[in-house]
């Protein structure tokens, strides 16, 4: 047992700590505040404390739990709302932090609740770590698969079906020497990635229903993406849209130190949302981790590890999991604050030199993987981090470090947000390094022409950027009729396609089928209009056609009625074909 010799905000130093290890969890003072050893020098330990430290004094005791910071994994996680070290936040009011009494460690997973365990293996079967031995219906949406914990394997000596709490033994696995009791509860140290058999190349998109994302800058299942953007550019709205609509099996949403009311919004809004695919509340596939800026800085630092460990756990059941972190900048600031208090040598803008490696460690835990176990199964974790550079300056360290890691970059622009073009993803600077790999999937699953149409709208947008320069120099009148049409087509791409209102009942989500039909309307209009122009039709006559209005309204056509878009396409083709040469 050690004693506190120094207190500096969330950091304390204790001596007499020769027996602890790095990253051990300790209990501080008689109140039992939770802390983690983050530096060891001789018998002195620097400890980041996950709770308010203002009442502590020197001389108070510090005891080691001899365990690293870990999360509890088992049935009952889904629908849970936790803080950064997985303490359940029962009610909204708890978000303020004052409802959580200091030193309290409520179990993350209910110890009393019983779950109906259904074995999937039988006595005498051989199992290895990662194998599913039974299932539990966690709720109407999620089947929780109970696996053999890592480090254990052998013959099933006993397996029971029936109602069990997470601490009761459901199976006994014998490795010849030792009999291992298996329960439905596992623990895992958050700073260590859970093992897997093999990383797989990303070949399938995570469908988000967000047109600019799916069509122009798609993310692969198991991929990594960043959403950088200044304050108010729409990072949080986009993250919410992805959490709501992406076709992952499980969502882990880490609200990482953004404004308090943003997290309150999440906690208010998520429980109300209905999953369009299951008709069930979205919370039935979601785990929320909430850290507002007024909660202890150290807990914020831990929250993304807690989040990704839970994500990996569901990946290991064979699920496609998506984790959103909003915002990683707030997380990095927590890292900076702790580093400053440790008096480490500061790097750029005061961030520690290990900022990039810590960020990389987080994103590297994403991926599509072959799971451990004796049967071949695949699971994935897709990671999407918001970055909020101060003043929108992308040259700052967190943005730069993130950019070197991620494969998808959805750059939000304040200029677009100012014009109320949402999502404010700047198509000229954003990219997806998965596009080429995923093209084949779109060809097979959406339409053979999908990639060709996608390429066309990119070209139209590039062309607009070039023409914009000319217009700025010599005015719109200097443009040829052809270029005017291109400018109009680009406007249509921006307004009728890329612009998507997250708060509109229908517009908030667009299926890939509908995306393709919309693309076809906009691009085919452009090409047919160009042909009309070649026949001698005037630009003004083309732009006056009634079908243009219909194209603009295509996004509001409900999914169950998308064949109406074929009707619009037919009208459009007819209207353009009927246009006569100017002087006729
Ligand atoms: P940030 O998290 O980057 O600070 P927010 O996500 O809070 O920004 O967005 C700021 C505001 O922009 C929102 O309150 C909303 O009014 C508007 N907004 C952002 N994205 C959209 C969208 N897709 N559809 C409609 N409005 C949006
Ligand atoms: Mg935000």
C-alpha cells in the first residue's frame, strides 16, 4: 500500500508503490476512487484518477487492485449507457457527473439478471478459444454468442441449458490437467486489442444511406474514416446519421467530451429511434459511452479504449460493428493534459510525442478479421472518428496524425455549412481509398453501371470547379452553352443529390437502389441535354423543362415507391426528345 505525496488535478503521485505494474488499477484514499498507474519511477507511481480529486489530501492511502483497467463483457451490454470506464449511467441526470458518487463502482453488467442459455455444443466436444458454445437472446435484435475465453481450450466436460446469471457456470472445459469453469462474463484489459486469426482485406462497403458517403466516398466494413471539420460544420449530425442508418449489426457510440448538451441530445434521441430494418428501437443494437467535457479528463482518455474493446467483443461473435468517436480531438486534449501534468517533454502544440502512435493504436483495432476458433467466421469493426481542429486549421497535430492513418476522409467545410449545404463534405478535398476495391461490389450488388455514373458526377463536379474560375474572371456570360449546361448539371448534383437533410423523414436515408436511380436521373439528363444542344436546342429551353423540378424532388420519394423514379426518367427522356431546334 502506498501514500499520496502530490495531487495535481486528475493526476496524483504516490510513493511506496514498488509492487504495482504500469496500467494497474488502484483505489485511492478511503473513498476508493478509481485510478490507473500511468508512470512508474522507483517506488513512485503517477496515477490518473477517473474521478474528481479535489477532496483528496497527501498521506491518504493508495492500494493496487493488481489488475489493468478492464471492461466487463457479457449479455446486457447492448442498450447500456456507460461512462468512460464503463460505469453505467442510469439516468440522463447522471450525465452532469454529480449523480455518480465518488468511489462507487456499480457493476457494468447486471449480476442478478438471468439469461436463457442455449448450448450449441455438447459434452465431449472439442473446443478452442473463440468457439461459440451457446447463445443467449440479448434482446429481440441481438443474439449474444457465448465463446470460449482466450487462453482456454479442451473437451467440454459439462454444459447446461437454462436460466443463468452472468456469474454462474454454464460449461466446464477440461484441457486434461485443469477444469475451467466458463461463465457468460468475461473481462478484458481495454488497452489491449482482442486477438483474431487474420486480418482480411476490406471488400464490402458499410452502407450508410448517406448519398455523398455511399456514392462518392464509401467506407468499407472494417475500414477507418475521419470526419474533420470546424465547429458547427456538421460532424455530430453526420456521426448520428451513421449510427442510425449504417447497416452494421452493432453500434458503439463514444461521445467523447463534446459539449454537454450534445451528449444529452444523444441520450434523449437514441432511445426514441426506430431501426428501419428491424422495426425495433435502435438502442437494441447500440452501446453508448458518454463523456461530456465536464466529466473527469482521465475518464475521457479511457473512453475510446472502453468503446473499441466492446466493439471487438461483438466482432468476435461474428458481427459487423461500427464505432463512432465524437470527437477524437477532445480525447487528444485529455491525453495532452495528462502528459502536461506528468511533465513529459511536449511535442507539437503541447501534445505528447506519442500522440500519433496512440491514435494509430486505436484505429488499428478496426478491421475485418477472421475470428479465432475452429470454424471459419468473419467479423468486423469499422471506426469513424470526428476531428475538431481549433479554428478549422487542418495543419494542427491531431488532424495531421489522423490523416496519416485513416483511409477515408470526409472533410467538412465551413463554407458549405455556411451555405447550409449539408452534409458539408467537401467533394473536392475528400477521398476514400476503398473506392476502387469496392467498385466490384457495387457492380455486382447495385448495378453494373454504378461506378460509371459515380465517375460521371465526380467529373461534373471537377469541371464545375474549373469553370467557376473562369466565371470569376470573366463572368457567366462568357460560358458556352455547353459549359452552362455543365454548370447546371453540377448544381443539380450538389443540390438534388449530395445535399441531404438529416432531419427530413424521407431524405435522411437513401437506399443504394434509390441512389442509383437518382444518379441516373441527374447524369442522363445532362447527357441527353447535351445531345439536344447538339441538335440546336437552346439552353434556356432545356432548363425550363418541367422534369427538372421532378428531378429535384426525387430525393423525397419514399423507398416503397422508388419505381416512380423510372417514371420521372421516362418523362425526362420524352421532354428532351420533343424539344425542337431553336429556329423551327
Ligand atoms: P459540429 O459537431 O461539427 O460542431 P453539428 O453536427 O452540431 O456540428 O452541426 C451543426 C448544425 O448544422 C446542426 O445543428 C444542424 O442545424 C446543421 N446540420 C449539420 N448537418 C446537417 C444535415 N445533414 N442536415 C441538416 N442540418 C444539418
Ligand atoms: Mg459536434
